[in-house]
C-alpha cells in the first residue's frame, strides 16, 4: 500500500506516538503518497521525503522488486542476523498481506526492531477481496506483538475510505492500524493462538 489521502488523519496520529519517528528507520516497500488532497503536510511524492521533512533522515527501504530500495530481501525467508535489533522503527503499511509466508515476514519485522523501538503495522482485517494473499483475523497482529514482548500504545480500525470504526465488524473493507513498542529482545518466536481455540480444546474439554 501507499499512503492514501483518506488515511492521512490516521498517519498523523501514528506519527504522534512518542519516539516513533526515530532513526534508524526501516520502511517495508518503497511507499508513495497518492493524492494528498488539501493535506499540505503530506504533499510529497513518497514516504522517504515525507519522513525527511519531519526530521527523519536515516531511512532504509526494503523491497524485493523495486530497484530504488536499499535492501532486496525476500521476506518469505529470514532476514540476516545482522538486521536483528537494528532499527528504531519498522514501518509496514501494507506489506505483510502480500507475502505468502506471513508468519516469517512478521517474525523478521519484529526481530529487526531494537528494544525500546516500534513496529507499525497497517493491514486488512476484513474484506479486500484479492488485494493480497491474506486478510487477517483482527486479533492477529495484536496477539503476535504481545506474545513477543511488545506493548501496544496505539490500535485503531478504519474503513477503506478512512472512516474510524470502533469494531471491525462494522465495515466491509476494514483496515487495522497498530503500533507496538518492543520492551525486550526476542527469544524464540511465540506463535499466537486464535482466541477461543485454547479454551475450547483445553486438556479437560478437548477431543479424545
């Protein structure tokens, strides 16, 4: 995804999360800004220039297919160890749903955040037919972040057209906006379980 004009109010909120606009900054995908409308503070051709205008000069871009990117990793596979705990912010505005191995993509993204740094994720959680490989359960990123040592300072839902939603079931094509702050280095990646399965299939009630 690029930054779209109807979503700019949410990006303003995300950018106001304390210490999120910090260096070094890693952006997944070489992201453009499409149709800033009347938002002069977003009147830039791409997110690299937007961040520079906000004082973030050390920005690394990661994109397997875009020749402009600094890093050309395939996020279906683990990133090199020297990328772990390296970035103050990892910024994913619509990459994870386009990577077939979304579990590996998310693990690598979280490992690249240094302790005290932030991960920002923006991805579909309802609808968006044929937009990417995946449309996720609304709890997917929140549970994965919490299981792997992140606290959640920001979580919102919106429609495709930028309408705020208090619950994802209230829209048709729905986006999750989430920021996690890494509280400690990660050990083995902890895989979240979908709410309901653990209780339903506990040892006392499970089949067999």
